[in-house]
């Protein structure tokens, strides 16, 4: 972990928060990744990218995003296709209910917003699968609005830089955290959006969760966490959820069979995809309950029409 000893670093800088954030923007302009949803930040592209990036790393999202946008460049184009095709195109990104919600969001855009992604926060929140963070991200990055965009990366940067904590004190943002994040942004909406994406990128590339590269950080001189001696997270460490042998893996195997099939799949084919019959039946039932699979043993199983 590339942290500096507190004794080896200068005293906290007298830079104002706005000057410090300006340094982050300067760093962003030199070091940011080139990503397609940033190069052309059209609201639909931003929405698709944000849904895909939920619990999925950028390297896995990039090829799926490019294929998705080539096939469905607008909400109307996706809404005109079946939810089953959205699930099929989702491939191995994981958490396939996101594909269903994105398809449902496209239908809502078509039916209620003239085929466009809406620009009001309340309207964005009305789209299936769009919560507080995603609505703020689309408003900021797709429409250039002044919004507090608090993803995991931004919250971690704020916690370290301003609070001297390894990670945020709570699992979800508090009201005072939201208010502070908004107060940090410049009044000009386009500049505010630039600050938001810059801080987010800093958390993704430099101020990372496990191996922060503190010497590279433009906030180093004014970082409260550095000044406090980099205290570790208090309490029990968060455990990473496993995947091998889980119901999630079983669900994925069953969906793989259905994605590759052009006609309903017989129950016996699904039985061959996973050895544990009890777990397989439980996973299949959950896929049906989630709307990801339709059918019955007599007629066969398929993705939804």
C-alpha cells in the first residue's frame, strides 16, 4: 500500500476546499480513463453505464456497454425489443435483474417521457431500478446539473479527506453527508458536474479501498486521514461475498443455458446444468419469481417475451 508516513509528509495545507477540489479536477484532466459514456455523455448512455456499473468493474462493463449501445442506442429501441433479449444481451455481467429493470426503464421513457430520459430528479427516480445515486449521476453527468453524486468512491474520498476516517461511518449516506457534498460543489452546474466526476475517478484510481496510492493523490497535503496517521477501519472487517457454489452461480448456469437456446428448454437440459437438485430447483424458482424465466416442466423454459 503506497501510503506515506505521517512524519514524512508536510503539515496540512492551508488550501481552501475549493482550491483542493480544483487540484482534483486538474489531476482528472491529466489522468482520467477514456470511457465511452464520458466521451459522449448522452443521458441514455449515462443511464445504461450506471446500471451496468452497479457491482461490476469497468473492465467487464466496457464490451457489454458498447454492444448494448450499438444495438439499442435509444430508450425506444430497447423498449421495442423483448425483455428476454435484454437478458440475453446482458450476458455474464451478473445480477441480471438489472437487465429487466433497464428494459422497464426504457418502456417508461417511451410511454411517459416521449422516448427520452427525463431530466428531473423525481422523474428519474420513477424509472424502474433508478435510486438516489443513479438519478443524481444521470442528472449530473447526462444533463450537467449541480447534484451531489455520492457513490462508494466519492464517499470514501470525502471520509478520508475531510473526516480522517478510512471509510464512511455508515453504509448509506446520511443527510448531513449529502448536504456537505452539495455544499462542496461550485455554483456553476457544469463545473459542479466536473468536480463530481473528478472526485469519483480519484476514488476509483488513487484513493482506493484496499490499496490507496497516497503519494499520487492531489488531496494529500490537506488529507485529514493522512494527518491522523491513516487509522484503520474500526469494528469487524467487511467480508467479501463468495460466489463458487452459491445460488447466484447456480442461477447463472441456468440462465446461460436459456440464453443460448432459440426455443423453450426442456427441464432435463436445466437439470444437467447443475448437480445439486435442491439448489437447482430453488434457483429456478427464484428466476421465475424475478421474472427472468417463464415456463413450466411440460412446456419448457425460456426467457420472457
